[in-house]
């Protein structure tokens, strides 16, 4: 009996030591350099794109518009898909002093990334923008609150123009709207459902400027934005010439029914930005576009909204690598293109979003 109990005790002790050894063997050995430890992976940094190759989300095409008289107009269309590539940025540059778009490209602030598209933007007189400018959440230049019509030399009426503008809001969405600065002190602009009650063609104008209490008025505060006009497309329909007269741009030299070089922007139903620059005045055989023809081109490319910017000799599009794509009309028949120095530029660049 004693011998059996002794054997049982030895067996239990051996089992206990084996179990302890197994538990110790399965425990992490902190002093063992061969033991593997899980190290959190560093977040991947986005690959920096080639300045000479358009990144995902930007497409640029060279196209022809065929006129009924047999002439053609060359235009460049840049399509920007911010949803496909959230690292694409929309900015507006105020050039002080005036600068050619290619210089704006070359001097582009690297804080806003690598530039890929630069065009001329708003209207200007001398070195002063006569279109509103919104620069990094600040209204640098307010929309003109009044103009002497048809000119300051022989005014017949004081006009309070409500004109088109394009901007990117804080949520990243793009908008094109009719706007007016209702409060000069705070630089607050409001959007309206129409250009209201001015009509340059019939010489009927609003007696008082619009206010924040005008029906349909909504605060319009883009982070980046620029004005121009007229509105070309609204709800997918051509409103070019109607807006042209109501925005009072005939006396300003926009030449709505003439075939001239033009720069314009639009938005399709998905929120993609469409940028068009066309040549005209016979440059490289290009005839130029009227506002109605320009509106039709935007509609063809799916725009539900579009607006005109400054044009004529100012129209220029700089593409990847800083290459001037079109032939500005100031160039004439010379061997080298000549860009006009402008007060403001519209820019599309690439910059990774902050995590």
C-alpha cells in the first residue's frame, strides 16, 4: 500500500512539473531576441505624381467645333473629377503685379501643391480686378456694387449688376451662381436665383441694389472663387444671351454675339469641373465662339451649369509641365505665342489631403 501511494505521489508531481514547463514554454520570452513582436505599420504616403503627366482625375482634350459657315474653332477642354482624386485642389490666384498664366504656373505656391492647369480668370481694368476674388476663405476683391451705364464718360443710369461667379465651398462642393455683394463692410456676398431685374437691352434697371432681404437671397461664401459672367448654362439649358443682357456685360466689351477667344467653366451633374479655353480671331485658323455656341459646347459635354470668364487676348490655358496649350490672339502670326498679363488665374493642382 505504501509503495502504491509513493508511486502515485511521484506520478502527480511529474504531471504538475510537465504542465508548468509547457505553460512556461508558451509564454513570451522577453529576453529572447528571436521572439516576434507586432509593430504598427506606418501609414502609406501618397506617391508624388509626375508634373509632366496628368494625375488621375484630370483629363485634357484638344477638340474642334464646326461652324455652319464651314469654319472651325479649336478649343481645349479640361475635366477635373474631385471625387476620383480627392487630392486635386481648386485655387484662385490674384497676381500682384499682373502676370502671364505661364508665370503664375512657374511661381505657383508649393503650399498648394503641384500645378497642372492654369488659366486666366476674372475681368480686370489696368491692374485692378473688376470681378470678385475669394482667396483662401477671404474675399480679396468684392463684386462691383454699382457701375455707370453705358460708361463713366456719358452715364445714363447707375446699375447694380448681379453677375455669375464660380467657387468651391468649405465642404469641397463647387457652385456657379449669380452673386452680389450686399454688405461692403463685411464683404458678404449673396447668391440669387436669377440676375434679377436689370436688362441692358431694354435699358430697364433696378432702382435700388439688392439686399439680404431680396427674395431668394442666400449667403454665398466660397473658400476659393472668382466672378465673371454671363451665366451660360443653367439647369442644363442655354441662358447665355439672356444672362448677357441682364448681367449688363454688353457695354463692358464681352461681345456676346462675336466670334472671339473665350475662357469659361462649367459643372456636370456629378460635380466635375469643366474648363474650356478656345482660340479665335484667326489664330492657327481658329474662328472663335459666340456665347451661345460656347453654351452649346458645355451642354454637349454634360454641363448643367456654366459661366463665362474673361476672354479675348487674355484667354490662355497652361497644361502639364507648364506648357501653353492654345495660341493667344495677341500672338498674331508671329513665330512665338504671346500671353497677356492678367490680374487673376484659376488653378488646378495636386496636394495630398492632411490626415
